């Protein structure tokens, strides 16, 4: 297993297919931090862009900077090569990402093999239609300006970094770690074939030229690079990846196609797991936002159109930036997909407890906190990562290492609980889009092989989750809560001891009661076990996402414009679903369409015209939202179910009758039930 991940990439299918991403050579960009050498690329539809990878925005979090606030990266001399990814931050799960290594392979033969494999998978007729459609689009775009490349280009990504490794060993000593995981990657569309871009001056110079004019200039100039100034008007999208605050990295989310819609796309790495203990990971994200704002003009981006986008833990991060006093003014729109700050897993209320347990397990037994931190800073990072992965990744519905409330102190990212900040209006008041998926955590049961659930299993799941949710309840009160939840999620749906069928209903209102959204693949003939699995998935989705996120939208809507919707589209061509159609629209499934995967020429997934249509619409919605702060969801109906939200305070008097307030949530109802039970038990002790 490769320990260093800086030479690995997940999108090689984008680079070696008939309809993939083709490199068109290097390009140089001048930024406030120094010069960068990236690469120009051509997509199969003729769109051109540039990408710059592995750009450091912070100093390596090694030695004294481990478990400390990040410090901005120093400017560099000369030209920095930004054509390959840096390492992802330490995490307990090895991600299956890779690069192609340059070899003596016969590229023409290799391309023919790929064509034959695709033909076998799609069938001759569909294959010919797909290839003809994609090649026609490309020819129309590039005819007269660039010969369409049929030859597969394999980029050499595996670069030896012996000198850097030696420097890192010296820097880190016994605590070997990733030298520069705090990096960001950027893709943006650019119609001109070869440019050297300059930092924007105070008086912006606007220049537009056609490709034909550029071809003429290039011929007159002998083909040398040409300098020009950039019109800083593009929206900038910065994506914060999910992964429960302990996994993933920016390199896993290809931004080329999204950038082709006319925006600058940035993906970042940030510290994870115990290495992000406290709010260091959030501070990494904030520093990335500061870096981007300082460098936006060099990439042609407008500071008035900065969109902060996140999914899952990344979405919770977006909301935490929304309420943090340290992130004021760093972005102008926000999108949170399947995640929020009021979710039970988004905060850790016992950070010292888990830090001490982890320290003890790796041999740091110093009694005082400073001594413990000093020991952990010099402990081998692999040892910390191994122990964390084996014992402390998750704590039930909660995460062992997640953001924390620091209290009122200088430099606090979260001086108060997020809900308090929301209710008091202490937040960045920008337009916000929040979405959830219809089936959310069904994918987890498929991945863990736990999709064959019995009624007894479902009852045990409910009991376990209620114990985690209400750990301080008296036994009798807890038993009553368990019965209420069983009745709502199991018995009311027809799941009784002797039942062989199941009933489902549908609703278009937010989840104030147990989930009742219908997945058309879950029917009485599907099998009771599958339906019971969906029941448990609904309960976990309600507890961990739906109820807290809808409640969060309700609170935030007092102060700013909120768009809330449920994403219900699922593709039968999704490799993660396969023949398990009951999985439906699962957690993170929308990311495939956000990043335009159906357009990237992947040979094994999302190849249908409908997939491309959904992706095109979703990307256009994001682009228009980044430009204007307005959402036109009607374009995605019926793929989205719109939920009513109380309008902003200023407009409430005119709109209250049209958008009624949300009813109390399920958890609020349970709280009232618990209060009644406790009063009853005190009056009638057993």
C-alpha cells in the first residue's frame, strides 16, 4: 500500500477515454504568491480550460504546527509546477485513487481495447450513438481551431519526491507526517488556447478576443506565449469535501466540467480526524478562503461572487462558517448539501475525553494537557492514525473528533453553540441553498452488507439509536420512547410480528414526522427485509440529517433567504446502486451531477441522456446562483421536492399566508412526550 498519496489521482478515466479530458500543454500564471505552471485541457464537447493542482495555501502542519492554528504559505521563487496533486491529509481509510504511470504501452492498441470494452458493455447500437453524438459535439466546437484528438494521452503523474521526503523527515523528526496536505486545486474555463495571465491591477483592463483572432496573433508572433490582463468577472466556487471530518480530499472531485459552465472551481484539503482536533480543520478551510480571496483576481474571479459549497461534513462546515465571526465577509453565497450544523454528529461535546483516550493508547500518559499535546506532536503520525482508525472513528451517531464550541475567547471560531448564534442572528447573511436526498443513508447498508434486516433487527436498531439519543433518561421513560418510535416507524407502516406486507405513503412537506417519502422500488413484493432496511435507514436519516437540517433552515430563514429542497433523482446506470434499486437517491449521490460526471466520458457509469440532462441542469442552477444569488428550482422539478420555509423577516408580513411555518419536528414532539412521561413517573413511582 502506498503511504504517500501525492502521486495518485482518481480521475484517470477522464484522461484516457475516447470522450475524456485531453491535455493541451502547459500554461503559466502569475499570482501574488508567485508563478504557477498548470496545464490547458480540452473536454470532449470542445470546452477548454486550465487547471492548477496542489497549490499550498498553508505551511505544512508538522512539528509545532501539528494541533495548532494554520499559518499561511510563504511565496515561492521561480515557477511552481502545479500539474499534479499533492498528498491528501492523514485519514484512517485509504482511498482508492491512483494515477496512470507512463510506460511503453501501445496507445493505439490500448485505445482500441477501451473501445471494444465499451462496446461490449453498451451494445453496438448504443455505443455507436454515444460515440457519434460526443464526437459530433467536439467537431462542431473545435473545427477550424483545433484538430480533435483521437490519440489517447497518458500523463505521467508518478513523480519522485526524494528530496522533499528527506526535508520532511528532518522537519518532523519522529513524528513523520504529510508534508503539504493543506493545498487546493483549481480548474476554470478559458477560451483562449495559450496565455500567460497577470495579477489584476486596480484599474481592470477588459480584453475579449475570439479564438480565430488568437490563432492569427499566434502565427504573427511565431507561436510564443502572449501576455494579457484578466477581466475579473467569473464567479468562484470553493468546494469543501465531506467524509465525516475524517476522510476524503479535494482531488476526489473533478472540477473540469463544472468550470466549463463559466466559473472558477476550487477544491481543497483540510486536516482530518485527530489531526484536526478542536477546530483546526475549520481554520484550515478559513485560511483557504482567505488565500482564494487574495488570489481571486489573478484567476479572473470576482470577489462579489464567491460561492461556498459543501456536502455532508462539508455542508456542516459551510453552516459553521456562516455563523462563525471569523468567516465574516469571506463568501457571498452558500450551498449545503445533505449536512448541517445542528446535526448530532457535527459537534463533539467531549473533546478532551477522546483526546485523552487517544493519547493514552499511543503512549502519551502525561497528566497535564500541555504535556499530552507536546507528546502527541512528536508521536509518529502513522501510529496515531492507526489507533484512531481502529478505535475512535465514530461514537454511535456522533464522531469522536469533530468541531467544538470554544467559548468566548480571543480567536474563537465558535464562541457559542451554533443554534444560539443562529437564533440571535449572529451570522453572515447571504443567500443559502440547503438540500437533502430522498433516501440518504441507504447506501451505508449496501456498503456494509447489512441490507438483510429482520423485524427483530429493526427493533434492536431503534432501541440502540434511542439509547444513544437519550443517554440520561430513566429506564422506564426510555422504554416508553422506544415504544413510541417503534410504533411510528414500524407498526404504523404495517411491520407487525405476523405481517408479510408493508405500506408506504408520500408527502411533500418537510420531515416533522417519521419519514414517509416513497422510493418506488420499495413495494410489498420487494421483500419485507428490504422494506425493514429502508425503515432503519429512514430513522437514521431523520435523526442524523432530515429533522435537524430542516429545523436549522427554519431558524436561519428568520435572517436570510433560504432555498430548501429534497433531491429524488436516481440513475439506473449508477455503479454504486447496480441492481439494488432500493438504494435510490442516496447520500452524496447528487455530487455526481454537481460535478458533471455524466459528461466526463466515464466508461462504467452515468452514460444516459437523462443523466446528462440532470447534470447540465444542476450545474446551470449552481452557476446562476453563484452569479445572482437566486435559485430557479422549477427547472429541476420533478427531480426536486420543494419544501416551504418561513420567509425572511423583512418580507414575513406579506408572505406568511402563502408559506405557513413548519410544524414542530419529530424530536420536539418526542421531547414533549418525555416531559409528560417524567412528570407522570414522578407522580406515580413504581
